[in-house]
């Protein structure tokens, strides 16, 4: 089975080498050659559809909320999203494994919010190292807390 997000969000580009780009936010144009003139109309959809919260995110929040008191419910909620994304359910033996389920919640966040900037807030909320291809960025106050602007300090802001 293949995660449908991979199919729809990533585009293969072949130049001198082949690589993948995040096509989730690629601009889309429609060409019109009527009357001997070529015009391009922007028909990009994502800028009109970027959600504030997704149903899948609500499932992840509910899964995390149930983790300590009802791990089987966390398991069920995660699998409901996975199946809707054309993925196989998690193995049955993980149903009560809170440690693995907590990691799986984070892993599902990573897949769901790729390229949106939302994942940073999940790393911050859980005070976790940020995973990159070049290596992990250690969680720290300096990483997650913005400095107070000088104008705020100068004028006595709270």
C-alpha cells in the first residue's frame, strides 16, 4: 500500500538528475491560446484551501489525550487515520504499548504536516529535537523561544 499523500504531494523532476519536490504547494496554471494570444490563468487551489485544523489533526490530539488512560483508543484513532491515508493499520501487538504509540503519533504528525510549518509547533510543544537530513537540532529554549524585541524592552512592554 502506498500513502496517498506521497502520490499527490510530491512531484518527480528530471533534469540532469532526478529529484523530488514538494508539489503540494506548486502553482498551477491553465493556458489559453484563443485568438492567437497565449494567456495563463492561475488555477492554484492550495491557497484557497489551507486549513487551520484538519480532521486528522483532531484525531491525533484525541489519540494523545487517550494515551495514558486508554492506549487501545489511541491505537484505534491512529489506525483510523492511517487507513484513510491508504496505509496498513499498526500491528495489533502495539495496542497497549504507550511508548511506541507516542512515537507513532509524532511520526504521523510528520507525515501529515510536511511542508506546512505546523510541525515546528509540535516539536516545541513536546520539547523534542528537530529532525533534519543533516542531523538533529537539539531542543533548547533558544530554539523555541523568540527573543523579546528591543522596542518591547525599551518601552516597558510585558
